[in-house]
């Protein structure tokens, strides 16, 4: 997923998670089902990314980063 790579790039460059998708250096793609940004929750050491828009494809991803 491009959005995960955009977040990983931000962490490798800035040594911290972004506060929002707007802080990413690389563009984060829009959700093709909704035409809106993916819902993301940025926590201290992880990101919770949700895919929504098509019921059978709705998922929640927990992406943890270690220093």
C-alpha cells in the first residue's frame, strides 16, 4: 500500500511518526471507494489505518514502528 510506504518514508527521514497525513513528504493516496483520505489514527508508536467504503473490503491495520 502506498500510504504505508509514505508513512515509512516520513519515519525514516524525520525519526518520528507524522501527526497527520498532511505532514507526509510523499503523497498519500485517496481512498478510491470514498474519494476521501483514508481514516488514520496516529498514536505514540503506531498508526491505525482503516479502509472503508466497500463492506467486504473494510479492514483495520495496526502498523507499529520501533526505534
